[in-house]
């Protein structure tokens, strides 16, 4: 059993990005199970744009799960995915564009416990931690063999207790780095088998050319600050 999973808050930007990604996913695969977690401590839907998302999900066989925000550090709430019953989970961030069938990613990376993109902002630096391994980007991650249930259960604690060596890599207000470092630490230190996504399967922009060649990958993780640039070039 496998499924694709999104999680988001009810901000207009996140909902807009998620709806676009879901439309692209369903264009390339009509039947793969998809679950969307919407996290809020208020009534959902609070806004009309969320109603549009829920309507699309209802019409396209996409499960929606409404959950309260438990942790002040929002990305720690990714731990909710641990309760997904499937053995294999492909987590997809809302700021993604999908240009192929995600089923191919499940097939290609089935022989490992975890797969993700390299966290490029530390690659090329003098990385001395995690046994010399490059940490993973948090935007698209594949969990196999029920690994999400154990890895993400430990996420909140590890987000708040990275240790001195890893804390220095949390730059400014880039809080998402804390979640990425925590998951990387768990995967590597707990000796899960892992692979890095190849560029043809999942890509994050490193240079300007990547913003012109984004359709050459199955999932393009644009980053939120570049999402509008890519969106203007895409017709869904």
C-alpha cells in the first residue's frame, strides 16, 4: 500500500500552491491514493480558497484530514504523517510542480527505507556531521517499509534537540532547516537505508538554468519564493 501525502496550513499562498500541485498530480495519475492534512486550530474552511481546495479533493478522490496544530514550531507537525496506515508514503510539499507519473518514483526507489533530494545549501560546504553525508531537503521525501511511523514519531523531539554541531547550520529564520536536519539525523544515525533522488525524478533549483528546464523532472520543488516565477510558465 502506498499514498502521496501533503500537509499545509490555511494560508492563501499554501492553499494556492497545494491546489496547483494536486491538479498536476491528478493529471498524470488519476488513481494513486492521496491524502491532504490541513492543520488549523480554527474552523476549516475559514476562507473561500480553502473551500475550492476541498471541492477539488472531493471530486478527485483525494482524502482530506483536518488536524489541530499541536506544536508551535509548525514543521514539527509533520509528525502527524506517522499515523498514515500505508507502508509507503511519498510526502510532497505544496510548492511543487508535477510533470510525470509519481508512480515511477515509488517503483524506482523501492529498495531503500528513505529517499530525498540532497540539501543543496550545505553541499559544497565543509560538512563534518552525519558521518559526512549530505542532509536531505524536506520538500519531497519517500518513506518505505513503514519507516515514516518511526522516523516522524521522533521528529518533534529531534527538532528541539538537534545538538550543538547541527544547531550552527540553522541560518537566521530559516526554520525549515531545523526539520530537515532533524529528519536527516534520524535517518542516518538510526541506520535507515537511503538514496538521493536523481535529477530526472525530483529537482530543486540551484542555478538559473533550472528555472528554465523544470519540465525535465517528475517533481520540481520550486521553493516558495520562486513558485510564482515557475507558475507563470506552467499551464495546468
